């Protein structure tokens, strides 16, 4: 029979292991035995195989021992060590060699291999993983669903809250078992590399018993509430809430010292006592540890951690005050029969949610302001100051900066310019601002979600006629979306076929250009894959000259020039090209001029055929002198060439 831990491991991780066998031979095949071999048969088989495979025996028989022989003998010994141990053999039979290595060294398996195994796993193995998530969701929502049915009187008059809360009792048993196991572990032993005087138990026994005591208070309160709802307890609600009073008192006792904690640096202590910290006695250190939190400096990570711990403790104390206020309103409503409006009873909850959102927003503003003070160029926009290349943009603050002198006060500190931050420091600031922003968004979204739940609950208490299931409907909606996403992720992951990775010749597959017809039928295996064509190569900077004139000629003027005689157009092209080269040369010497061609180029003719020193060229000057329209075209050509040159320079 497979052990429970192996069964759970197989159910969860079978799809990540692939085949049960390792990369080499099966352990049973290495020893030459059957899978149901007895320990005696394994021992005899190991002796026989040792005589056959031992390197010394191979050398005695005149055979040259190779590294493969050494590796095979070592693997055979490993197979016998695994199969001779009943516990390891059961594990090997259940999950194979890969699973054993994963259990012994969880980080030894290549993540890419795990992804490959999962992508090629069967639907049955994936269904097991998805079934685990579904079972967890059912276990979580079974209790609130049964409570809603009980409130709506759908379970009959004989239903009792003690029975309805059975899933809660099961959860409590598991948690109590966990606390008992933690206590039975005993104190944590000091590692050898840590001196005894520096060792501090991270989980002392007092803290373990304290946690168990607080959880027992919660369980006792749950039992009293169930008995009160069933009518088994006639005491007022003020007495039923006694375990909660004690629980809140322990929270206050735990959080107040942390909220009042004083953080001091080593330099402050040395200044106060007048001696180095290394010379402090053990009694002085213990007294300091009880009253203060000592950190190396205000810029160290220890100071940041201590400051966060203190801030979190203060927030917990504030939340405790609101919870106690809500308990007072609730007990007055339940025991004294004043029939207050339930929306008024939950006033501390509304105020607490507002304070949490405002507090996280204020923390984000403080972090952003501190970052903007250190690096205003990067974080100026976060604090409402728009940055320009020389300083703050006054127009973004409602003023005008026209003709004003730049204010360098933000870049100086005590008359000296602030040192610029390194790239690592800027990245650290960005990380702090982003983390604070994520914390703010998470707090606001979670509070908004919880407020929806509380509003539905209060509406039901105030006499609304909708079903109680609507109270937990937001949770059900979110859980449904999560399960759908998990299902799509688990069942839709597949491995890319090798044909898609490599071409026919074994090299990388070359994408075909869109619109190329290979003659294959659509949908066939040999049909081409139509993908987007590769991006065009960056355009070369064309020399400003005769080759650019045709692209900048206005359509009207081009038409007018086309009406002129071919000789006139050739002459215009020669003159405009020459003038364009002169203008381009004077504009920027870096812009290359086109090489001299053997003949004039007709920019308006697709096939220029004119040659130099022909009769047509001789008559060009006469035509230009008697054709004013062509002269105007030539001037405008030159003007456009100048504009094109300036545009390229820009």
C-alpha cells in the first residue's frame, strides 16, 4: 500500500516528473531481478553483478576499464542501496528515480525539464492538480454557504449551529494539531557556526505557548457563539464575548511595547555612556535591549526594519481601538435592545476602512516626496511638480516662467550643489516608490472589496429581502475567476513542436513573407505559414542633389515642367541639380554629394537617355532664355532643394 505522503505527492506532482524511470536503466534491470524480488534475492544479485562489473575483476580478466564501466558499476551500487532499504524502495516504486531526487534535493531538477514534463503530461495527471484546487475552494466556501442556508431557513427547523459549523471544527482540529507539533519539536538547537552568546532562539517556547493560548481563546468563542445561537446558553452576549476581550487584551499587551519602542544607533549609545560599544558589559547590553532597539546607523537596513515594525505595531493598536469600539456598539445592540440602526452600529468599521486607505495614501506621498527630494528629475511629476530640462516648470504650478531666472534652490543644499545619484541608487528609489504604490493600491482595493461584503451583510441585518448567499457572492465570483484561469493554464499548456522550432535542414525556421504563394493547398501540412514581413531596413540618408529634386517638386509645377520640351527639361534638371549641390555643400559639409555622372539625369523621365555634348544639350541654354516658365520652375527647384537640405540637417 502506498504511503499517504507518496500518494499526495503523486497526486500533486506526477505531471512534473515525466516517466517514472530515470535517464538510464531501471534499478531492477541493473541488478537483473524482478520487481517483486525479496531482500535475499537482491543480495545474491548484487554479489553476482559485483563480480561481473567490478573494475578490478574486469582488469583481472584482461579487459581495459573505461569510464563507462566505472559509471555503470557505481550506478549498480546505487541501485542496490535504494532497493535494499524498504522505505527508499517503496518511494522508488511509486515515483521513480526522478521523484526520489526531487524529494531529496528539490532544487536539483532543471526548471526547463519540469516545464517540459508538465507540457507533455497526460490530461489525467493535470486533472489531479486541478482537482486539488477545486477541493481547496470547496473546503473554504462550504462553511459560509451552509451558514447562509441556515440563516435563510433552508435546512429545516431541526438544524443546529453546532452541526452546521462542522467544517469549522475540522479546521480547528488541524490547526490545534499544528500548534501541538510545534510545541513538541522542543527548542531549536544552536547552529555550530553561531557563538553561544550570540544565539537567540527565533521561536522560543514561550511564544509557542502564547500562540496556542490565543488560538484556544478563538475556539472557545466559536463554541460559545454556536451554543448561544442554538439556545443552549442563556447568558447575555456580553459574557459570550469574554474570550474576545481576553484576546484583544493579549494583543494590546503584545503591540504596545513595540509601538512605544525607541530606536537608537550605536553612536548614540557610545555618546551617552562615553565608551565604545565593544566595551559594554553584558548587563548593560541586556538592559539596553529591553528598553531600546539598537541599530548600526539611521541609513542601515536594520533601522528601516525596526521603523517598519514600530509603524506596523502602531497601526495594529489603532485597529484594536476601532475593534473594541465596534464590540461595544454590538453588545449594546444585542443585549440592551435599543434597536439602533445597524448602519450606525457598524460606524467604526466604516471609519477604520477610510483611515486605512488614507494612511496608505499618505505613506505613498511621503515616500514619493522623499524620492523627489533626492532625485527631482525622475520623481518630480509624482509630487505635482512638472520637470523641464533646466528646473521646475512654473506653468504646471499655475504661474508663468517666461523671462524668469531659473531657481537652483532645489539642486543646492546649504549653498552647495547636491551630488548626483548613481544608477543603482535611482533604481532603489524607483523600487521603493513602486512598492509603496503597490501597497497603497492593494490596501484600497482590499478595503473596497471588504466594504462590499460588509454592506451586503448590514443590509441583510437591516431587513433586506435578498438571499444570504449574496453576501458571499463577491468571494464566489473571485474564486470562480481564479479557478477558470487555473483551469486554462493547467489544461492549455502544450509544448512547441520541433517542426516549429527548426527548419527542414535542422537550422532555425525562417519565416516566410506575407503574400507568397508556395502552391500548397490551404490548410495542408505543407502550406506556408504567413507571418508579418520583417521590418524594413533603416533608410539611408540620401545625398541632397539631383536624386531628391523629383520628390519635392509640387504636383502643379511638375505638370508644368512636363509640358516643356525634353531639352528644356533636361537643362532644368542639370541646372537645378548643380544649384542643389552648391546649396547642399554650403549648408553642411557632412552631407555627401552625389558622384558625377557620365550624363545629365532627367528627373521627370523614368528612362533618361540623353548623353553629354549632344545637340539637344547645346540648345538647352537658348530654350531656358526664351522660356520664362521654365526659368521659374528652375528657381523653385533650387528653393525646394534648400528646404530639403535644411530639413535633413534638422
